[in-house]
């Protein structure tokens, strides 16, 4: 029987191995706010792939700090939720910033009034 020569630089990978590799590469912080736009309350959901220091701040579009929800808090990997009382904020656009081990992730929050 004849054997098919392998192409140089070509690596065959099973779909399962590809999934595992992709999962490892894409392990990162996730940040979600619901509902958004918000009227009175919103829930901040975030996932940490690794243990580390976490800071969560709410800022105006001009960068002014409105509220600091966590300040350099040591946290374990996992999924977390935090309630945001936005009824005290003026209507407008805000940025929720989560900093984890020096990387900052930002999500836009819109506060509306009836």
C-alpha cells in the first residue's frame, strides 16, 4: 500500500482538541449589565477566569467617578452578580469599568427616566 505524504507545516487537529485550545485562549473576563437601559435597578454580571484583584467603578462619559463598587478586592475565579441602584443617577450614559489584574473591561450603561 502507498502512504500519503504529509504536507509540511500542516497539523491535523481533532475537533475536540480544537475546542479545548480555543477555550483556553478565550478564557477572559466577561461583563454584562441587565436591564440596559435601566430605570431604577440593574444587575451587573461578570465572570473571572482567574483569581486576582478586582476594581469596579461607574464613571460618566467624561471620566468622572460616580461610584466605586469594589476596590482592589481579591476574588477567586467564577461568576458573580452585583445589584446597581441606578435610581440615584441622573438620566444619561455611564461606563461600568471592571479592572482585573491590570486589564480594564468597559460596558456602557444607559439610565433612563419615565
